C-alpha cells in the first residue's frame, strides 16, 4: 500500500516539473551536506590530525555558528527570496569544500568548518520553504513526504560517495571531500532551472 501510494505521488508530481526539478536539486545538495556532516570528525582526525578534544571543540563551535547562520540567512530569505538564499548557501558549501581541501593545517580547516555551520541550518530552511511554495496547498503533507524521501536517500548517497572515493584512492580524504563537493555544483545547476513563479502557478492550478 505504501509503495503504491509513493508511486502514485511520483506519477502525479510529473505535473509539477519545477517541484520535480527541485526534488532532484535537494537530492544532490543534501548528499553533499550529509557527507560533510557525517564524516567531518573523521576528516578532522585523519586528514588534519585533530585530537579528540579539538574535534569536540570544533563540533561545539559549529553548532554555535549554525545558530547564527539560521538567523542571518532567515533575514536574507525575507529580502532576497528563497531560491537566491539557497543559491548563496550552496556557494558557501562550495567555499567550505575548497577550503577543507586546501587546508594544510588547523586554521584554514577551522574556517571551513564554521562556514559549513553558517550554511547548515539555512539550506534546510530554504529548502522546506521552496517545497511549501511549489507543492499544491491541499497536498502539502504528501509532497513534503516526497521531499523527506529525497533527503533520506541523499543521506545514503553522499557518505557512500565519500567512502567509495576514499577507498578507491587508497585513503585520500582530500580527494574524497573534493569529489563530494561536486554534489553542490550539480545542485546549483539544477536550482538555476527551477522557476518558482511558474511552479507556484502550477501548484495553484
């Protein structure tokens, strides 16, 4: 029954092409986020040589910057709009990946980790807002469920990509984080094709 309902929802989602495009965008950029969040401690330990105490302090500070980022990007969402704000956060994630890849020691990696914190909450809130805009008002729960499935799938795809790259490269964490950053590039490219006004008209039709 659940699978039939999911198939029905996917079939009907085809009427909402901008929503479908955004779900593909979500799958991509959330895969990158999932890899970063899941494997940050491993990267800090094995690539940067962080001690357990350093890693715990890093996690604490990232949570603080995530709170600040949620407030900052919430302010930007009200002024720039949801799509532009999400695009900015994805650029922020790309910057974070570049800094983490280039870091030869702790200072640059600390900066990268805190940029990730700033973008973390913002990318989630902007994504939910866009789904709410593109989904039919009478079926919000159904399409938010579809968005949730995309997020869950991305939480497998991202870490798996990182782990596979790390394994194939003989333990090269820098290459793994760089390859994982490709998900943010794909997400940005798909996001550029999403027309929120057109998608909203389709949702209200």
